């Protein structure tokens, strides 16, 4: 994801194989265990996260959007996160900053390419029951409980629920949705106090 020639080759092969590209879904992301508070996160951990999460989206847009323009438009879905909207005391500073970058980049691209038929939106999931997240909670079940109490729906999102939002943003049903911060977080960012 962080190598320009690799990303460019991926799009070229995809366009060759399928006859063109209409949708970009930029979802790759990492959150290593050594991404923590700014006081303990080392610069190399910061750089690894930025290389995949922010630079990867940059490269996928840089080399993918020209394919959409060739076809007269399309949809770009950049996966940011609810952490791009709010902060947390249980910090993951590099991940949070990278997702903030994705959100800001998505807004700028949405404005730049709107009149050329390319819509760009930032899909911002809440915590999702993924192998990456569940590995973090396996070693510390109390960490999950500390977070779960803040979830208005009392549970993590399922991957399929996020996929349905992505399908909406990819399709013609969302033809006037552009530059959106598309939150799919079960109400997390709307919450101040949740039911006990």
C-alpha cells in the first residue's frame, strides 16, 4: 500500500482484467500494539502507521482516480474512522492521526473532482468486530468492557453492517452524497451518556 509502483500496477491490472474501474474502496489499515500514547509511541511506529493508513489512501486515490475519470466518473470510498471525529484517553495516536488525514483528504478530493463526476466520501465506522480489534481485546477483556459501556447499542459493529454502508456509497442510490463524513458507529459519536 505504501509503494507507488505497486499501487499503480494494481490499478493497471485491475482495469485490464475487468475493462475499467468505477469504484475505489480504500480500506487497508494497521494499528500495531506499539501505537499508544504520544508519550510512548516511537517515531518508527508512527511512520509505519502513516505509510499504510494515510500514504496508502493517498496513493490509491492518486493512481485510482484517473481510471474513474477515464470512465466519466465514479465513487471513491476512503475508510477513515470514528476516531477522526473524537479523541480518547486510551490513545492510539498514530492511528487516530492517520484517520484524521484520510478524512481531510477525502473532503478536499470531493470538492476537487465533483464536477468531473467523481464522488469522494469518508466512511467512518465505529469499533468493528474484526480480527485486528478482537486480538487487542483477547489479551485484556477489561479493555473491551471499558469501551462497550460507551457504545449506545451495547455492541461492536459487524463487518457486514459496514459493507452495506460501503455498497450504498458505491452505488447510484448515493448519487448526491459527496464529501460526506459517513458515520456508521451505532450512535457512538452522538453519545454523551449512555444507558447503564
